[in-house]
């Protein structure tokens, strides 16, 4: 079953937020396992107080057992989402080796884009080691809904010109995405009276998840199509 790995060498890029948002959206239609391999275990902490049917969180993965944890999770649920920290650790290479799709979140600054290139190098390194292509894409995060800055447009054009695939969907800077962690609930269980523009955040999350499912189907064929996710 598809394994989606989130990799980012830089803190604050929205990696864990993106991983959790995607997992929750996929879980609306099919069981999902999240492997929280971030040493701070933010998703494990979130799940302790959350009402999230169809979502299982595993937080004991390390470089010694990550392959087994991914294999076990893949046998039990249609989707596996892996949240990793950094790029230098052996566990990152191992997890990437099992990925059906690697997502590299990055904010729209030159510094963040340069840091994201480190993650892309890890992916290319794993491709050489394994002898197989590793599908990957960049996710732009914390973007403004109202303003498309010149800097953001420049970063996006540069990535595309370099042959780096970039998701059309972006995760916008929205209160609701922060509220998911504050209230420890998926987007759909948040109270719109307490969270501003919740409906628009849900639409944003659905577009992100739908595009990811489309990429998986394109790369996995019948295997991915056999396990559709209700993301809209």
C-alpha cells in the first residue's frame, strides 16, 4: 500500500503540519497509519487527545526498526504517512527507500528553497543506492492566500525550471492549521465558531490530499486506485 514520506532539513517548514493534515484527510476515506519518527513526537502528542477514527499513530520507529514498522503498517492499512526530522540521519535514507512518494515541504524564501535542495539530494542519493526512481514533489507551505509575492513566484519558477516537481496545491497560512494542534482535532472536528475561515482551510486540505492521491494513482496504477480515499 502507498507510503508517503515527509522530509525537510529545516524546522518550521510546515512538515509535521502537512503530514498530519494529509493523514487526516486520507483517513476520512480509508485507514491510515502515521509513523511519527520525529524525536519530539508531535503527532503522537496530538493523537493522545484527538478524536481521529481510521488513524493509527506509531511513535517507536528508529533507524533499527523503521523498515519493519513501514512494512507492518503497509500490511495493515491502505496508507502509511511517515514524518521524519532532518536529512542527515540514516533513518531518512531507509524511509525514503520505501516511499511511493516523498513530499518536501518548503516555505517561499530563498533560504528555505536552498535547504529543501538538501532533501532532494538525499532522494537522489537513495535512487543511486537502490537503482530505482523515487517519486517526489515539493509542497509550498505557509503561503499567502491574498498576495503572490515576487519572491514566491521566483522560487516556484526556479524549482520548475530545474525540473523539480511542485504541487499545484499549496498549504496556505491559516489559523485552522494551527488550531488542529491547539485543539487536538482534525480540521473537520474543529468548531467554526472558534476557528476563523475553517471552511476555506478544509477546501485547501482537500485539494492537497486530492493531488497527492492523484500522484499515487499515477505512480501505483491499480494498487493505489484500489484504495480510494474520500478527500472531497
